[in-house]
C-alpha cells in the first residue's frame, strides 16, 4: 500500500502505489495541501475511482478519461 499522512491536521498531500494488470506499478499523488477540505475530498474520491478502474484496464488514458467523466458527473450534481 501507500501512505496517507496529513500535513498538519487535515487536507494534506498523499501518495499511493497501485499494482497494474500488466505487472507494473503506478503512483497516484494527491496534491491538496493548503487547498481546503473540498479539494481533499475530490482527490480522495479520484483515488478511489482510479483504483476501481484499475481492476479492468491498465490503460492510463482510458483510466483518466473515465475518472474525469465520473468526477464531472458527480460534482455537477
């Protein structure tokens, strides 16, 4: 796994290692320190979406496009 350590109390930067289907590893970085709770929540949701999509594909372009669409649909509500 990776690490999820807050900078001070909440809303800190984080990173996570993920296993790709082709045997490689990827790194997910959440750069949200100092940006508030809202962006921290979106970054955490994006991490969960990416991890879910990795079950089906290792194509980073497909993963990021799908993640973007899902976040846009969720945040536009």
